[in-house]
């Protein structure tokens, strides 16, 4: 299965696609991509805000992956 970065965060204009054998793997690949390429999104946030944003992103990605 796969998930496109622009489906996770519309407006970023990123055409990266995460691939994996199952939802957990695609999720892990996408989170690694976000940390590597889109870390600027987290700039200026407190550790508490970052932790909350990561939780929301986890739920969002797993929600998208469970639609099929
Ligand atoms: Zn991206």
C-alpha cells in the first residue's frame, strides 16, 4: 500500500509517496519522511505542542490508511 504526502498535508505541494507492506510500515515511512523533510513545520513549537502535533499526525495518517 502507499500514501502520498500531499494527501496527508494538503498545501505542502510535496509529491513524496510512502510505500509499505501494511499500514504500520507506511505510517513509519511517512513519519520518517516528515521528520526529515518537513521538520520546519515543527519549528518554534514547544515540546508539548510537538508531542500533540505528532499524536494528531499519527491518528490522521492511520485514519487515511484504514479507509481502503
Ligand atoms: Zn513530504
